[in-house]
């Protein structure tokens, strides 16, 4: 229906209202921007970095390491230690010792002061963190600068203040720290996820062993330098870099009292099955429905849809990857969406104009491409940005599919890339039915100008975060987490404290 | 010649009806025969619980509180009977059970305000979080009347529907309590009580994909269901001594957070 056709004169045609077509807008020529790259010389990456255990950087026991690359250029940024079971064991022992000897004996207000310090140093070194995050992970500098790093600092600042107020958060209930937390984080928001894990765990009096993702270990290791700068007692936070087997060794370690994991539903289930710890929180996959009613502010909704699925290359567990559009407004919305995605600038993550950066890794790109193929095989119509992509590095053009069936793989499975599945509905009941027709339940979006409809919809959608007339908003004070197979436990807000406390 | 007594056929509660096991099996107990539920009974009970859930969670919190209170009234009315059934210390246990019901009845329209928050986000958005029931809760009970109530009352007070597996030791108490539920105002399917062998039925409850959470009596029981219950990430709650009633309710609640822009 909205497929791009080419006329005899050679100009691309796209659908217009009432079944007519019009020439496609060519933003790549009309709105070319001069390059505006952020300088990367603020960052010095050591050729080889060790784990951060007991307050010091140490080599892995076997001396193994692996390379981390810049996904936008495929250039090697440096080597980091490859964690083994022995390294994990060392880190857990350091965390246990720090818990028993230091951290659990510290007055709560003092714990909080360390976190305030960490937050302040993060703000002071914000530029460094933003550049490094974009180099190692491929995300646009505008996002790492304006979202990831400030939110990470804010998260430490927010939880710092909770440290000496826990009794107030659980009125009538008694709480106690759990002990040593093993925390495994993904590659999509490397520093921010480290902050989401460490800040509440430390504020509530636990010590931590953190395992960053293999493709994005660098900002976590830079954070370790911040912890040293803040004089955080050795062993309170330990960081072990490595692959899935390192994470598995941590999650199933018998010296761990609590496992916090963010990642895929498949791995989350494996962790639930093998964890020895009694306390577990999982923040897993999603397939959020973004529901657009005909009575919404359509242009704002288009911005929300674009932000919902193309933010961070779609590497977002709560991405609005299923668009449910009220049938009567489908064609008009698709026309606007089509125009909008042609304006998105895909390219150098360090360029301040870039909207969409590099796909995080070669293997993730392959996964996304498999789903693009699956969408076409399932009979859906594919629409992509016509901009040219850089030659080197891992890239995926912003994509949406129309004519998608509920049963299609691209409507059911988490793609974790800039790929949107568009479906339609006629009644609110049908929209709810379709929105809930998934094993996931992390987030959802509603676009309508009618207040009562918002409340009706949000009360029936089985999702942990509902964005009404907005999408992909995050704040340390706002609890985040899933229903159903998107995991359990909350991160953020007063609710996030419970994940790291024994509550009676 | 003394009059011949009429012994009771003990039944289970599924979908609001008092029924015997579809399997036609029973376990012989000193007080009589109790139903030995089957996999099919478990499935029927989960189906009833799922069907009853939308209506139950949509009732006003005030109304749910009144219905839990009605359970207390009905149990109080039969307290002599239960005291006798429970044997030594039975009177105190029944009194404690009635008081537990009254306590939770009061929670029905209050825990939301203890667990809900308005979140001061650093953007022009109104943001709030509130608890929502998980859905269908499966539970095991093995400690008399009190254990049975601790397994099911926090769940239903919070808007969940339940399927309780009573072990053979408390089967008669559970069957009697089924009659209390059936004669109070609890809508059919909100509470389902099965008797029999937990070792037979728990695995089926644990692997049922339409069960959202399991309330278990101890850690070994959690370990025993872990593999199957993980398939759809059931929330696993293990009883712990000294846990407050509010925390019991919270553990069977999800948290939903809502964002909306502030502007004109």
C-alpha cells in the first residue's frame, strides 16, 4: 500500500492521500549537514585493562584477554581481561570481605555520601564518559551525552539520598541488606545499566560484583576509576569483564546472595534455573505495543513512534517495536512516518548531528538481518530509509514493515534493532487484545487526546511501564520493570530499593 | 438402637462448585475419604481461576474487602465445628484465622496507598506507580486452617485468583473451608481448593502456562518446581517467618508506572 514506486521520470513516488502518489521527499540532498564530530582525544584507552577487584586493576588468573572494537569502524579500541571462574571467585570473596568488614558497619549516611561523590565525579567527567560510550558501543554522541551519562549520574545522586532513609520507604516493614550482589548487565546502555545496578545495591548496604557485556566493557572500567577517585573502600564494587560464561559463573556462584540480571529472556530463564542465590531480579526482553488512536495529535505521535523504535538503534528492551494504528488513520500516519524516517541521519556515532549510530556488534547485525528476511518471508511489506550507509562498520537502515500479521515472527519476537512492525486495529478492545498478545510485558505506549481512554487502556495493558502521549522516558525516580516474561523486580524509585533488601 | 450417622462426602472447590475429583479417586483418612485430585482437576481449576480473574480484579477494592470480611463472618459462624476438627488448640487457631481474615479485609482498599507512589521525575511529566494483581496464583498449603488462609487470603485480597493445593494432612480442613468459601460471597473461580497429594499435582500447577505466580511453603518445594515454573517466569514466593501482611500482599503484585506529559 505504501510501497515506493519509481515513475518513468526516475523520481521515487510515495503514496499520498486518497490513493494518489507524490514524489518522495529527498532529505539526503535537501538537508545535508556538514560533519560535526565530537573530538575523541579526551579519552585515553589503555591498550590492556584488567578486572577491578578489591580496589585494584588485576589481570585475569589465566592471563587471557579479548579485544573490544568500535562497531562504527571495526577498529580495535583495546584489550580487556577475560574473566574465568577463578576471577569471579576472587571478586566474590573480595565483595564478601568488604561487606562483612567495612560496608555493613558503615553508618547509612556515610554510604550515601560515597554515592553522592560518585555522582559528582561522573558529572565532572561527563564528556569523557559520553565519548567513550559512543566509541565502544556505537550509540550517537547526542544520546550518550544527553541521556546515558546524565541519567547515570542522576541515578547515583537519587539513590545516595535513600541510603539513610530506608525505614521511611518501607513504613511498618523491617528491612535488611541482602549481602553480596552479582550483577550482569547488557551492552545497550553500558554505563547507565551499571548505575541502575550499583546505585540501589550500594545505597541499601550491599556489596557488588558487576559483569559488563563483552562488547561494551570500557565505560564500566572507567567507572571503576571513578570509584577509586571517590575513595570507595576496596571490594565494595568489583568488576569482572568477560563473555557469557563469566556471567554464568557469577550468576551461579554459591557465595552470591542476590543476582540482578538485565538481558534476554532466554538467558534470564537460565539464570533463574541455575542461581544459588535466593534473591533474584530479572529485567528481560520486550515487544512493546505503541497504540495510536485516530484522535491523537498525529505529528507528536510520529515523533513518539520514531523515538520509540529508533532511539539507540532500537537496542532498547522497552522499544516500541509494535505499532498498532487505528485503521482509519493508518495511511496518513504511514505517510508521515515514511517522510520522517528519510530525515534520520545514520552514521558516525561521534557526529553531533547523528540520529542513528552503529549496530552494536556484527552478531547483532546478523540477528537483525535475519529478522528483516523473516519479515519479507512472512509476506510483510518492507520500507527502509533510502540514505546510504557507511561502508565500514555495522549498520542498519531505519526500517518498518506494514501489513504485518499478529503471528509473524517480527510481531512476536524481540529484534533489538531499528525495525518496526506496523499493525492496525478498529476498537480499543481489539487494541488491548493485540497489545497483550505477547509473552512479554515490559512497556507500552498510548496516543490519544482523550483522558478517559488513556486510563481505560493503561489499566488493561499488562506492562510495567506505560507511556501515554510520550515514549522512552526514563528517570531515577521512576520504577522500571516488566510483567510476564519480561522479568520481575523494579529498578528506579523507592520500588527499586526492595530489589536489594530483605523485606519483612 | 442409636441412629446411624450420615458421614460427609468431602469435596473440592473448583469454579465455585463443590465437586469430587474427575479422576474418581480418593484418599482414605481417619475422618473420611478426601478427593485425590488429578492433572485434569488442576487444569480445570486454573481455567476457572483465569476466567474469574478479570471480574475479580475489576471489582472495587471496597467490595473485595467486604467479601473477605464475609469470609470471616462465615468462618466465625462455624468456629465450633472447625475447633473440633482441628483438635487440641483448635479454638485458638480458628480465632486466629478469623482475625487474619478481618485483618486482610481491611487491607483490600489500603495497600494501594502504601505501595503506590507519585514519582518526582526531572522532566515535565506526571508520573505515578501503583500495584496491580499478578493474575492467577497457585499455592500450596500444609499447615492446617491457618496455613491454608495464609496461602490464599493475601492473594485474593490483592485482586488475584487462586488455586490452592492442600496436602493430605490438611485435606479435611481444606474441604470444610471450601464450604465456607462456597457459602460466602466469593465469586466462583476466585478461590479454588484441591485436595490430594501435592507431589502429584504441584508439578502440573508449576508447568501450567496460565499461572502467574506460585506461593510455596519452603525452599525445597521451590527447588522442586524451579525447572518447570521458569518456563513462563512464574513469580516464586516462599513463605518466610515474620513476614508482614503488607509484604505478603506486595509479593503478589506487579508495579505499573505511567508517564504523561504536563502541558497545555
